[in-house]
C-alpha cells in the first residue's frame, strides 16, 4: 500500500533482549539474514524505479521509545532525547 500513496508503519514491541533490533536491522551477509528495514527499503525503491510518470516522496524515521524517553536513531546524536 505504501507505493500506492498510503502511509506505512512497522512497529516492533517487546521485552529487552527479545530480538527486536535484529529483526528490524538484521545483518547484510548472508542476505537471508537481512532485517525488515533493508527488505522494505529494497521493495520500495524497486517499485519507485519501475514506476513511470509518477513522483514519490519517501520519508523514513526510526525511533526508540524506552522508559518514556524518545530517541531518533537516524539523527546525528542518537543519545539525544526528543521532546
């Protein structure tokens, strides 16, 4: 649906140490162990590349909410808490 103009969200929730980060990020090699994020990005960018006469605006955020603190994991300072 995101390639048809709908917003998309992937939400990982669970106990500390349960594998959320690995599931989301994975590892690059072997490619069978890539996570949800790289797989989703590949799919989106392949769809954009194949589309004709269509403009896309892609925006991604990667946030961590822990003990009621929010951090931007794609920001310059991943230790900085957001308001």
